[in-house]
C-alpha cells in the first residue's frame, strides 16, 4: 500500500506594499486643511500663538503619519497567509521574535524627547505672549452687563458702549497696547478672534495683557462668557489706525467734540 502523498499548499502571492509616503501625504493634507480654519493673526502676540499651533500640528502629523505607515506595512506585509514547512506541512505563523531592548528603549525615549521639545516651544511662545514692552498706551477695560467701557489712562478719554452702539477701542498701530481688564458685575471674557486668545474679566480682579497691532484694520470682538439674557449684544470693535490718525482722534475725543463711541472723561 502506497503512503499518502503530502499535499503542498501554495503560498498566496504577496501584494506589493503601498508606499510608506502615502500616509504622510494624507496626514499633511489634512493638517493643511485644518490649519486653514484658524483666523489670520493681526497682533505680534497672535503670531506667537499661530507659530506654536503650527509646530504642534507638524509634530502631530509626523507622529501620526509614522504610526499609520508602520501599521499599514505590518497589515499588508505580514498579514496571515498559508506557509509551507520543509516537510511539506502547512504552517500558520511566521517565525516569532520576542523582546528587543533597542526597540523598547526607542519607543520609550522618543515620546519623552518629543514632549520635552514641545514643552520648550510652549515656554518660548508664552514668553513672547506675556512680554511687556516699554512705552505705548494703557487702557482700562471694564466689562459690565451688557457692554464695555474703555478708559484711556492718563489721556482723559472714556469710550462707553450703549444699547445701540458697540464700544470701539481705537489704538495706534505699531505701539504696545497695555490692557487692564476687569468686570463690574459678573464674569465676562474679552475675545477678538484675530487675537487668537481670550481673557476672562473677573469681578474684583484685574487681568493684564499686551497686544501690538502692526497694520491698520478693524476687528470685531465680543464677550465669550455667557453673562445673562443680553449676552449676544455685548459686542466690541478694535480699530487700529496710524499714529497721526490716533492723535487726531484722541484730540477730538478729549475736546468733547463728537467722535465715534467716544466721550471726554469727567
């Protein structure tokens, strides 16, 4: 009686693995699309926020692309398939490798290094945002239900919004604008989208920050903290003008002549 012949199982042809660059291209395209949703920064401090956002976005895209590329290669290249041993028997698993000190050190050290770099970049951006420059003007900003009051310190000018007129902050371009923010009643928040940050106005507490607007323009803002029934009417405008126009506006407002949203302080 003849011995049964062993049946050889043909190996499944391996499909070509996709290019490792494909996941990176997709991640970068998505990152660019998301970055387009950010308002264009109009202050020097907002540029620091934009730069930090971009650095985090690039780091996330690179890490995500690398992970997706490795997963794709592992799925396609090492997917389960029939294999044949030297004895002609079908094997179900490829050769197994257990433990790799180099890999374990690498995937432990790499995240730590990435986090430290991002932490260092964050400290640098915060330093640029919180820096104080000599000169410029100081404006005391008071939030109240449901408008804003801007007191130009040492200039004798107060701008106060009303039911039908939004408060307008007129500032010179290229000069530091030191803002001292507080609230007269409940919690509010000073928010201009193009500034790329908001600051809370808390009753009994002053919050100070500085902005420098390099180019003329008009920028709409609002209260970003729900403060009551007419919260949606708590709007404001920041208008950046040249130094000459600002001096003319300031002289008009100080003299008591009609000026947009401005009145002479008592």
